[in-house]
């Protein structure tokens, strides 16, 4: 009869383009209770010469023909996984490109701001130079007129001089007139 040797659970895949029946009996003499397809993963629990006792992903156990199981993933499954990874990578690439475009736009905006600020700084520097020249001219003019008397002060001094001069002149004439007339004032 058939000898079964317990084997540690190892992973196997159903080959490409195949629907394999899973049976309760070790010789597949009964009707299959379910089917597995190419790329489905099963755990091999036990093996005979032609059949393997497997555990399905949903937890059920049964017998399948051993020569349709592979230790390596079938090409269709590998291609499917690679396509999914490629699609994920393309999605990430698109996201990164969008992010990069947004960052480049921000960099361009910042460069424009820097250019505008540099132009404003240059204009302010030129204005500062012009103001320094005006200040220098005003300082030179102030030094030239530093000892001169301002107009308002000049006219106030002139008016005071006329008043004082008139008073002194009247006093002087009055004194001379009294000295001539024996101390009497004559009008």
C-alpha cells in the first residue's frame, strides 16, 4: 500500500494554467471537494510517491497530485507580483514627481522673491548714497555759515540798537543842553 512519511510543512505552488482537484482520499479515487488554481499557495504536510497531503489557505486539508506542485513560484504569479510592484512604484514615482514639481515651483517663487528683494536693496542703497551726498553738502553749507547771524536775530539786534542809540542820543543831547544852560532843561 501507500507509505506516508510525515514531513515538515514546506511551501509549494500550483503550476501555471492549471486547476487541480483536492481530494479526501490519498489516491484521488473520490470526487474532488474543491479545486486550487495556478499560483495558489499550499502547505505540504505529508507526501507519498504520487500524492501530497496539503493544507489550503482557508485551513482545509486534502490530497493533490504531487507532480503539479512546485517549490518555486510559477511565472504567472511572479509576473503578477512584479506588475503590482511596478504599479506601486509608478504611483510613488508620480507622487514624487508631483511633490518635486511643487517644490520646484516654490523654489522658483523664492528665487523671484530674492531677486525682487535684491533689486529693492539696490534701490535703497542708491537712495542712501544720494542722501549721504545731500547731507555732506548741507554739513559743508552749515560750516560756511556757522559764524553768521541768522536774519531774525540780525533784525532784532538792529531794532534794539536803534532804540538804544536813540535813547543814548536823546540823553546825550539833554545833558549837553543842561550843561550849557546852567542845569535847566530847555525845549
